[in-house]
C-alpha cells in the first residue's frame, strides 16, 4: 500500500467539489477529471484488484433506503481498495422506523465521524438536501428516477477505454427512459463531452420533453441501429411501474431487444452495454450479452474505478466554496 | 496508526473489569476511569475521527437480538478506529431460528476467537448471564428496559465536557422512565458521581419505587425546570408499550416537550440532551433540537469515545478476579 | 502481521486446485495438505486468534442464497485473520430478485475484482457450475444436501488433533443422513483417509445405496456404540423435511440421542461431535454436550483453521490446469 506521493498521483488543482450529486450540474472539465482519475486509479490498482492506502483512516457510510447489494458493495469495495473503512446503514432496522427524519439520521451518522455519506433514496433531490445539511461529502448512489452519476461515469469510462474518446460518437440509450436514473446521468454526461445521444424507447417510456430540449428521440430501434457506435440497453424496471407501458414483454422484446439478427445489421465495432442486472430475453438475448461486442462485465469493473475516483477527489477538495448547492427543488425531465 | 506506548496512553492500574454490564455495579472510580479514558481517546483520535492501532488484531462480535443500526454501528466504528475487526451476528437468519439456545450461540461465536461480545437483548440480565458463561469480554448494549451503560457514559461525558464536572449539577431525566434503559444507566451513573438527579414523567411512566430509593421524582416539568442544569429528553418508546400510558401524544407534548416557551424559563446555560432517535414535536420541538443549547450530535460523537474506552479497558484488564458476577437474577426498578 | 516467508510457511508444491467444491473428488493427499495447512495456520495464529498478513489485499465475496450467519462469519473471520477483505452478497435485496441469473450475479461479483467466491445454495452442484464459469476461486459452503467440504475438514481436523490420526478409527455419523451435506463430506473425507465410517440413522433418513457402495449402515445406535471412537451427531433438519420421517421427536431421541446412559456404555475415550447448531434434548442431551468428551466448540475454532487453509491454498495455486471440472451433472447418494 502506498501514499499518493509514492504512486505519483497529483491531486487535480481545478477540482473543488465535495459532493457528487448529479452529472447535469458538472462541467465537461469536471467530468473529464473524474474519468481521468478513474483511469489512473484503475491502472494503479492493477485493474481495480489491488489496494492502495490513499484513503487510510477515512470512513464511508452507505445510507441506502432502497434495496441494493451491487451498487452498495461496489462503493464499499472502492473504499476498501483505497484503504478506507466502511459502515452500512439501511432503512430496515434503522431509526427511521422509530420516527426519525431522514436528515436527522444522516446528521447522526455524520456525527460518528464519517467522511462520506453515500445515499440511495426513492425521492429525487434527497442527496442535494443532504449536501446542504451535512459538512461531510455526499455521494448520490441513485435518487429515484433522477440521476445515478457514478453509473453514468462508469458507462462513459467504458466507452472511452474502447474508443479513446466520447466526442463525435453516437450513443443510443434504449428502453425505459422514464424510470431510469442511468439514462439521465448518461444523457447529461455524454452530451457534455460531445457525444451524440439518441434516446430510444416506446412513446410511453420516453418523455416528449427530451425532443424539446434538443435531443434526438427515436421510437424505432431498427431505424437508428445502423448509426449507433454504442447501445446502452436499459432494464425494464417492472418494480417501478404502476401501469404496464407496453402490451407484453414479448412485444417489447420484438421491438427493442438486442438480438443476433439486429447485431448483423449494426456497425461492425458496435459496443453493447447494459447497466445490469440484465433480463436475458427481454432487453438483450444471451448470444448478444455473452458475445464479443458486450462490455457488460467491464462496466462492473469500471464501477469500482469511478467510485475510487469520486471518493478520492471529493475528500481531497480543499476549497468547498464551489460546492454549495442552491436550496431549490429538483427539476428534471 | 500508533501503539499505546507511542501515544503515551498508560493503562489505568486500578482497572480490573473484563465486562461492562451496567453502571449500577460500577464504583465512582471505575466510572471516572471510563470517562477519563474516553476523553483521552477522543483527543488522540482528533475528535473520534482518526485511527489508532491500539486494538489491532482483535475482533469485536456484535450479537444483537433487537433491531439496532445506530448503536451497533457505533460499536463497530469504535472498534475500527482502534484497529480491531468486527463481525456481525443478528437474530434474523441465525442459528437461534434452528433451535439453538442463546448461550450456545454466544459460546459458538466466542469459539471463533473473538475478544468482545457486545450484546443487545430484550431480556434484562442477558449480558450478565453471558459474562458468567464466556471467557471473552462482554458488553451490554441494552438489555430490555434495564441498562445501556455506554449510553449513560456518553451522556455523562457530554455534560462533563460542557461543565467540567458532574458533581453538584442538577440533571432531569424527562419522559418514559419505565421503558428506558438510558434512564436507568443515567440515574446510577450520575448519582454515583455526585449529580442531583430528578426523575420526571407522567405517573404512569415513573415507578414510585424511585422515590422510596431516595431520588427526587417530579410529574410536572414546569415546576422543576428553573432548577435544571441539564435536561435529558427520553423518547416515548411507542414500540415497547402495550397500553398507551397517556391520553394523547398532543397532551404528552403539552406537558413534557421541551419547546421555545420552556427554554425561556430555563437556566441561561441549560444543556438539552436526547438519546436519539428524536421524535420532533413529541419530546422536543425543532427550535430546541436545532438550537444553541442542544448537544444531541455531540452525544453521538461521544458515543464513539466511550465505546473506544470500554473496548480498550475491558480487553486490557489483566486480573479477571474482580469481574465475576454473582449468579443471581437481575433486580431493578 | 507477517508474510509467508517471515513465518516460514512454504506453499505445498503438489497443491494445484483453485476451487474447493467437495471432498469426494479430492485425493487423500490433497485432504492431508488441507489438514496439515490448517493445523499449521492454527498454530501460527495462536489458536486462530491472531492475524497474519498472508492474504493482504485480496477480497473474499460471500454469496449466500440460504440463510447462514455462522458459516458465513466463519469464512469472513478466516479471511480477516489472514488480512483479506470481505464483501457480503445475499439473496435478500440482491439483483436475483430483479430477474438476474445466478451465473450473471456471480460473474458481476467477480468483475468487481474478488479473489474467492464462497457460495451456499439450495441446489446441489451450484458451486461446480460457478467453477466452470468463473476465473476466480470458488468455495462450496454447502450445496443443498450434497456437500459442505470445509465442515468435513473441520470435523476431521478435530479428530486428528485428539487422536493424532484418522486411519483405523471408527467414526459413526448419526441421524439425518439424507438431508446432511455434513454427512456426505465426512463420509468421503474420512473414508479416503482410512477411517471406518458407520452411517447410522432411521431407515427413512439413510439411503440403502450407502450399503451398496460398501459402507457400513446401522439403524440401531445401541448396537454399534461400543465400537465407536467418534460419534458425529447430526442435527435433525426439520426445515428441510417435507414429510416427518419418524413418529415423534421423543421417539427419535429415545433411539438416537446421545445421553448419559449411552455415554456409560461407550468407549472411555469416545469423542462427541456435532456440527451445530445443536438441539439440546433431541440429538444430544445437555450433560453430553457440556461433558468432558464433547469437542463441539473445538470444532468451531477448527472451522476458522480449515477455512484459512482453503483460502490460502486456493489463491496460491499456480497451475490451474488441474482445476477444471467436467461439465457434467452432479450425482450423489
């Protein structure tokens, strides 16, 4: 294990944020710093496998109010790979059930001496609220359908590793846009770095507001397929939907699933991504998920990389003056 | 990370206990050692934030049979701040569901090589039972309504940090005394160190036995308010009550909640404490909870300090001869 | 904490496996290496209490699809005692509930950079499936009623510590053989190392196939008791049984429970073992469980030892060519 000096890792002097709440409010430069740092930390840890002691003595608190094993553990592993300790809070068995407010819960956890609170909550804007109330760093691990910034970053890092750039690439986000925080973080992050984003899905799952905002919207995957450098196949989030937005899973798959026939009509070097967990046979068939164009497992590894980068950058920010968030309600598409 | 020698932390030679079961059976000197050690460890860890390696290689097992995220994590963080590992056992999914006895469960955990078993159980006296059966250190993290000694210690440490002493102060415990292990640990701890304790609450929630034991009992907060240096506002534990002990939450709040009007009639330097989680609008109003007299979040930080002290003192006790507990049933008010 | 060089622990050059799936497919030499390594690591850690840094920087993932606190924590503690980190996945709250396949879940965890996946699943052969699909090490922590190899190893280590050998000893496995993975791992492991195994239980809980395979089968404990050097008393797994295989618990206990009367007819130096959790009054009475012949708690300590050995050996295997498992269905008695 090594310190930042020993591994020749200079803290980027133009990084000032102490919270990672969304990609919409980050500048292109800030996103680049996150991606560059993630790439460097991935290399320094031998592909996210080895430990450094950059964050020794610090503590990450996971405060998850929605079920998650994967994202929670990815943050925990990222913290441990950099030498930090972790502590887990969840809604089950916690004091929220005893009548405590969300902010009081978070302040109590902060008072135990933690350095980051990483939170997931069904309500959009919850991490922004915490960032105003806490002195420690706040990371959004998903606020309802709003944003999931580290998921957006890991998707972008994966594309950049394969193509060397994001600028000028055409990336389609396919499926359930309305319920997808992954979609929103990708849309803002990719477009800021110069990618052309196509938002593709059934009309019931894509807001017309995206077109008004200047994004390309498509309802027919086959019509755009030949132009795409990357497909990011979003999971149908059955658990978030109150009404079924399409006649059947079979019909959805017929129109939007990535399968062998569609692969033959796609670009030769197309990248197939999915945020996971995947529903084989719904948004993606096994031959595509397990095929040579799929980078789904690389996305998981890059999740460790971007979370290491976020933890290190946020905790090292010296000037918190840029980090204040206006006390306004969250508006999003 | 540093050893005890490097940080100039001498083990107190008159500390001999290997278990922390309650404050009622501790001497005033023993409580002073716990508070002094907690204060010193708080300073050595930069306010309970940094790590020492005092307990490196040792393992804390949390064996909680009642839901708790906060206390459990506070013990875990205290252990990690001193370099120890932690392992979590709970009733859900454990072998107790398969017919194992409580003592067999604890002995099995001990056989895995743990140094402390920290336990919470609905039945008073359970930690005392374990202390007789196990060779490792036992810490009571709450045995039903009986005691919660580290909560008592953290409350006392918080008062001492603000007033420099406990002797001669008037401290009122307000609310649901009958169901409160926090109350019992405070009553014994504070009175041993010379504070004047007022036990205040509705007649349905305060046993007349306290008066027989020589404690001041009050049923009218307004009548004692002007004399109090400290108020410790206990949460109404709705989940423990079989019958509702007062007509309505509204009436309880009217009589016992600490609010702005009562603050204006209190001493200028009154300390407002609450063990948390707080029910805003029930035992405390937001203006008081968030006001300048509130030390609620300092209590949380001091919880780490006293738990570090307990772990270090118990595991360092060389002579276990004083630690035997008589095999008698627990009697308590 | 020390490296392997400093503590003079040579990696056995004839160990090549990267997975521990069952004892049936191990050679006698391989089982000896596991037991010898466990014994050495137990000594080097002062009876499984102190830490070494043999596996620093590595990560164990527990992927448990059946409830388990004890085995899961035993693996975690073994990993931590050798300096590794651990991460916990379970079926509750995980992505399996969102439609993900078991193999996809495991591959996702592997992609986070873990070194071992330790898995428990209700379906026999599940760890064998994972071993074919993953590049990291796979450890079977119980696959339904099939095998639980570390339990078999810890039982064998416990006997060897008391008797200095396994060869020539008579060991009876008593009780619910049909539902017991502990039984199967003991049967294969003990018989490979030269012990005489007696499989003893009600006809409804012992397959006649064992006799066809050449093992001694007994339905009357009293008839074999005088010949036994070791009794391993299996728990009646009420939770696995669809039909009750005997008239009453009382009748089962009358025929198969180890009690004081039977102890007086047993060999003077008989060892009493049980995999735990024990049902006092069913398969064992308190006077036997807590008596001088009982080594039940030593078994728990040895569980840490054999799991440390497994983690170290599997992760150190340099040549993976011997570790491939044929893609065949699991057959077992």
